[in-house]
């Protein structure tokens, strides 16, 4: 009688063990990113080169409307871009069109650690400034582009912007070299900032926003650029030789995905082994 080849026995996989292993596998790279390999998007590289090629001292506006819960996904790329701008000697002014946006802009600056008080080189009022919430939506955006000093009079700290050196050469849209929108409301920026005022705009977009709004890159080639979610953020971090939230998310996702696939294979082998034993 022909003898059957027995499959190697695998210990029973208890759900408690699986969840414990997955939790640890998720937590470790989330705290200590390991830098797993991922493809580099050509658009992400274009954005990096665009900022690199700006003349030293260029004025960049970070602005738009969104909520922190969604915009956190945009923060890895934005934080890396702020560090890049600091290194290149560019200047940054904000245009917060949502009520939560000023808090988010402060979070970006604090996380990038570019202020002189935390070891950076940027000085408030000279190299960067955060502005308070500008109510009015599209109307506020148009007013800001036409005459920033007539639209807002004080900075986020309550000081008059007329006394800040960064506004000596910043009056209206003609003085803006680049607009970055790390917020959900990118369509408004495209429609007004790009479509009406002919500026270039970048969005470190959430993955859902990218799915909806990426066709605008074909509608405005060379003027509208978007990265895609945490992966795009990790790509931009990599270009700036840093490992932040983008890498943490991608590392955790990759490690856990590999483990889940491994558990599925092991579970199927266990099932087939039991089936073979029952047949014998």
C-alpha cells in the first residue's frame, strides 16, 4: 500500500497569540521606524526638485482649510518640506482659512523644530510667521491674495504684521513663489490660487483626497502637484533624509501585512494537516 507523505505539523495558532504578535509588530516600527523599502513617485521627486530650485529667500505660503483629524495624514510631507525650506533659506507665511488650521500650522512648525528656540535657524517675523484664522472662505482667500496687509493686521501672537521684516517685501500674490496646501480643501486653492492667480500649488494630500483631486494635475500640468497619503509623506521624508510619521506608518503597515500573510499561510497548512490526519 502506498504510504502518504505527511505534512509537517504546525502548532495550533491561538487568536490571543496572533493578536499579541501583531500588536508588538505594529508598535515597534511605529516607535522606532526601520525604513522599509518602497517605490519613489516621480511626482514626489518633482515636488522636491521644485522647492530645491527656488531662489534663496523665496516666499512660500502654507494655507487652506481643513480639520486636524484629516490633515494629520498630510503632516509627514509638510514637516519634511518645512525642514527643506529652512535648509534652503526660504521664507514661510501661513493663510489659515479654517478654524482649526492655525493649530495645525503651529503643530507643523513645532514638529519640524525649525525655530531658533529649539535649535533651528528660523526667526519669527523674519523667516516665518503664523497668522490667525481668516474667516470668510473664498472671499478671505481672494482678499489675502490681493492685499495681505489689508486682510490681516496681526500675527498669531497678536503683534502687528506691519512691524515684521518678512512683510517688507510681501504685499500680494505677485510676491508669492509657491503655495503649499496640506489640507483637504485643495480644490479651492486650485480654483483660485492656480486658476485665477496663475500660481503653482502643491498638496501633501490625504490618500482619499488624492483619489478625488489628482486629475487636477492633468488639468494644470506644471502648476498642480500632489503626493499620496502617508506613502507620499514617507517618500518626501526619504528625500530629506529623515524618518518621521510617514516612515512609522509605512513600516508598521508593511511589517504587519507580511505577518498577516504568514499567519494565513500557517493557518492553511494547519487546516490541511488536520484534514490529512482525519482521513488517515
